[in-house]
């Protein structure tokens, strides 16, 4: 009997949060544990941080190059966030989906909304809340990758971002990291198993029913 588990519809797993709530750390671990999941590497006009690797963490580009991407309709979504532009390149997402693979997005609420509007059914939105704004500040300061004024701007923007958590499918608080990671992984696993994504099931079921026993 054939046990082919294709074709399937991929998940577009979108993780958003205020800056410092922990989404990048959670997304990195999810990527490390799931070989079939592809990270959407965003294009950004912000400068590279110490420890970041170009084309792994972001495609770092000039404002002119970013504008060219907009003009050429090269983004699935893009947004102004904390004074810089960020966008998800369209081509790698189309390719992954056409091959039945899943894509992970570490983006803001504006991008989550655009992808959910364009790809209803495929998009799954997860919002991560910080335990408190005081803890958010502590994490941004401890991460020590942003200047004081940048940290201050991100904290001031956090409340506006948190107001949008009602638009998301799943929400949880990132207090204990391992517990939060387990939550995210469970969401991903459950979404992968949804009946409508697993279009191979009809053929598979026929195979089971035709087995002689
Ligand atoms: P972080 O919040 O500390 O992870 O800081 P970043 O500078 O990495 O990201 C800044 C904001 O831009 C965050 O809200 C991200 O979720 C958002 N962002 C990153 N990539 C994208 C993208 O491709 N599109 C959109 N719309 N937002 C993005
Ligand atoms: P974001 O991508 O949302 O800005 P990061 O993943 O960069 O957030 O996390 C911000 C900082 O908080 C990092 O230094 C990270 O190690 C730390 N952090 C993430 N999750 C937790 C947690 N559950 N408890 C304590 N510190 C955390
Ligand atoms: P940072 O500058 O700290 O890397 O990211 C700041 C914010 O921008 C984060 O909330 C991050 O998720 C968001 N972000 C990063 N890439 C994208 C993107 O491609 N699109 C959108 N909409 N937001 C992004």
C-alpha cells in the first residue's frame, strides 16, 4: 500500500509580539527542531546588530533597494515598524507552498494582518505577550543590542502592538521559556494535522479500505 503523505497544503505560521517578548528566540528553537519548516528571511532597512548574520537573520538593504522591491511587487507584505521598513519576500513563500512545505514568519501585527487577508486558511497567527512591560524593558536592556533611544521607542510602541492581539488565532504569555516553546510547538503540530491541509488523506484512506484483511 502507498503511504505517500503528499500532496498537502503548507502552514504559514506567523509569530508576532512587541519587541523583546521573545518571538525570535522561540522561532529559532522551532526552526532548529523542525527540518521541514522554512523561515521567511525578511528584508529590512534597519542596520545590522552585533551577532546578526546578513541573509540569515535579515536581508539588510538600503531604503532605495527596499522601495524597488515595493515597486516590483516583490513582497507578500511589508510595513513600517519602529521607524524602519520590513517586508517578507514573496518568491520563497510561493516556492515553499507549491512544494507543500511550511513557512515561519517572525513579523509584526501589520504584516500578520496582510498575510491573513491574502492567504486565508493557510495563515495561522500567534501573538506572544510579555509577562509585564517592566519585564519587556528588562529583556530589551539585557539583550543589549539596541541603543537606549531605540529601546525606549520599542517600549512606547508595545502598548499599541498589544492592542492588536485580538486579531490573532492563538495568544500566550512568554514567562517560562520552555513552557512557551512547548505551547508554540503544540500549535504548529495541531495546525499541521488539520484535515483540510492533508489532501493526501483521501488516497491514503482508499488504500486502507482496499487492504485485504
Ligand atoms: P524584534 O522585535 O526585537 O525582533 O526586532 P526586529 O528589528 O527584528 O523587528 C522589528 C519589527 O519588525 C518586529 O515587530 C518584527 O516582527 C517586524 N518585522 C520583521 N520582519 C518583518 C517583515 O518581513 N514584515 C513585517 N511586516 N514586519 C516585520
Ligand atoms: P523579540 O524577537 O520578540 O524581540 P527576543 O527573542 O530577541 O525577542 O528576546 C528578547 C530577549 O529576551 C532575549 O535576550 C532573550 O534571550 C530573552 N528572552 C526570551 N524569552 C525569555 C523568557 N521566557 N524569559 C526570560 N528571557 C527571555
Ligand atoms: P527587530 O528590528 O528587533 O529585528 O524587529 C522589530 C520588529 O519588526 C519585530 O516585531 C519583528 O518581528 C518585525 N519584523 C521583522 N521582519 C518583519 C517583516 O518582514 N515584516 C513585518 N511586518 N515585520 C517584521
